C-alpha cells in the first residue's frame, strides 16, 4: 500500500507541474515564426540586442523589448538544438 501511495503522490506532482507549464505567448510565436532566422543572421554579424530590437521596430513596426528578444531567442535556440540531437 505504501508503494501505491507513493505512486499516486508522484502522479499528482507531475500533474501540477504540467499545469504550470506556460503556453507559447504571442511575442514568442512571432519571433519563432517570423524573425528567428533574421535575428540569428544579425547576431552573427555582431549586432547587439538593442540594435536588433530597433531594427525590428523600424522595419516591421513591432516593438519588442531587447531583453524579451534575447530571452526568447535563447529559449527557441535551445529547443531547436534539443530537437536536432
């Protein structure tokens, strides 16, 4: 019985963790689908996050804060690397 109770505790804990996982937000989706490879190219050329943020603002009329841009880009990069491995 103790083993069954432990299994139930683990199942409940996993369910709570699954509920806490965030869905993809609008900005994250926008970066992933539209801007990711362009940002990657600009970063490869040595542009700073603030410059990339200004670039997107000027060319696409989308204001995305540079910290949001960097964190989201890194998150998406990790996801892509995990999928490739």
